[in-house]
C-alpha cells in the first residue's frame, strides 16, 4: 500500500508539472497563479501545496525536471581523467540542441525561460535558481575547456574564461533564435555543423587568445 501511495504521489506531481508547463507557457511567469495551475490539472490548490511550497518552488521543479538529464550528461565528463573533453563537450551540446528541438517538455520550458519570464524581484527563488543554473552550466563548460587545453586539444594560450563566455552565448543564442522562429532553419539538421562551428571558434579565433 505504501509503495502504491508513493507511485500515486509521483504521478500526481508529474501531472502538476505538466499542467504548470502549459500554464507558464500560455501566461508567462508573472501572470501564472497556483489557482490557474490547479484548474489546468483538475486538482485543488491544496494538492499543489502538498508537493510544492509556492509558485517559485513549482517553477524550479518544472525546470529541474528537464534540466537533470543534461546536467547528468555534462557531469559525467568532468573527471580529470577524461581523454576527450572536446568530444564530450560536443556530445553535450548536440544532446542539448536536438533534445530542445524534439522533446516537448524541454522545448516548452526553454521557450518559457527565454521569452516568458518577467523576473522583477532579484530575491525571488525562481530568479535565484535560474542564475545558479546558468553559472553552474558556465562552470562546467569552463572546466571542459580547461581540460581540453591540458590535453592539447586547444591552444595553451587560450583565454578560457573568455572562450567559455563566447561558446555559452553562441549555443544559447542559436537555440533562442530557433525558438523565436522555428521555421527559419532546421535545428535538428544543422545542429552538428553549428556545434562544430562553435568548437572551431575556440580552436582557431586569435581574439580568444590571452593578451600578451
């Protein structure tokens, strides 16, 4: 009976997260209420409070659900013994772009984060957690670039922090542009070439070398 109760609780939680995706996507972060999510889920507001403390907690859980597989993949290549850090970085970026284009949950949440978040309170936990996730991703990227320099895959004089800023911005910008106008190009068809172009940028751009 206890096992069944846990399974039912997980099912209800995921049902609420699905409903939250739809409502946040339709109304945006600021205009979404827990009442609207409860109505979309066909549940009471009390059911939401059983699983989530408030709107920020619900929003963060919705984001973490789609972010976790990518973070696990990214973290799997962080060991210093990784012999192909650039290959791992390529794999992570391809997974991110193709999943965003093909997985309905990731695509919808990313669209919310890019275009439908009106964060005006810097103390809002949703805002704080998104900043943390952003910096965590930048940190993992920086680590992989540092490893690539150590392995001789990138130039010894690469300005790694600057390269990480450029690379991160290029990948995020590519996805943002596609989400804004999905018919303008095929993200799935062009993902490999776009990621490889970003890798070529950090390999060869003279402007990303350390100042002497």
